[in-house]
C-alpha cells in the first residue's frame, strides 16, 4: 500500500479556496457514512494531486489537483462537508 499522510496535508491547498479551516470541518463519507474531521482522512500525495480517502472504508472522498493557474477540486465521495460559519 502506498504511503499516506493525514488530512492536515490538505490545509495549504484548500486554504486557497476556503476561508475556514477545512481540516477541522466534519465530512461524511458517501460510501460508509463515517463522519469525521477532514484531518483524519488518509491523504495520498503520490498521485497527480492529493487524494483523500475515508479512514474507515478507504473510499475516495476528495481529489485536489493544482493545474497551472487552476485548482481542480472534486468532493464527489462526500455526502456532506460541515464547516463553521464565519463570525460576523
């Protein structure tokens, strides 16, 4: 099995898109229903981008690819992503 990091590896690249700390967000896996902080996901950095997988069932939760001046983000493996609302 390839090496993996935890979901905190997504912090830098996702901070370019989201103003909230996404690693603290709670995500629900679309395959097994496990709900956990994004920081607990298994992140594989050796693909052409970052691939985040569910810590329980290994289902792909998210894929993040930096392509020149674009950031391509797929959250297709998530049922929900719960972020804290910014304070006014």
